[in-house]
């Protein structure tokens, strides 16, 4: 099974995501506005933002090479600056980006 870091690698590098969303997400991560609360190979929980941060959960799925993303009360497959910022920080801090 692939880890969260492996599953987000392409999108963290800007592939398959809107360039504006990617730039904004990287700026959020670079500004230190992502705090990893729990970080493991299959599940990452992060708070993103200042003041009233949004909780983001990135979870590798057992079946197939899929990733589940939720932010606050929203769950979906589309990347937002907030969810992608969490992915960027998780990917940067992953000790090993291989299976």
C-alpha cells in the first residue's frame, strides 16, 4: 500500500492541479501556516491557517492507490489551497517517500 507522501507527490509538484491553487498552497506552507497534528505513513492530520484553522485529514486507502481528503466538514477529491498546503507540508516532512 502506498503512503500518503507517495500518493500526494505528483500534486505537490504541481501536476494535475490548478497552478494558482498550487502557488497559494505552497505560499501557505512556506509561511508556516500548516501544523501537523498527527503524521504517519497512512494518515496525516493537520491544522491549516491562522485564527480559526481548518483541520485537514489526508488518508491513504487500503484498496488501490487512492487518497481520501477532508477539510472541516467537506470531503472530496478536488484540491483547495488549504488541503494542498497540508499535503505539501506532509510530503516535505515525510522521512521516506517510497512504498
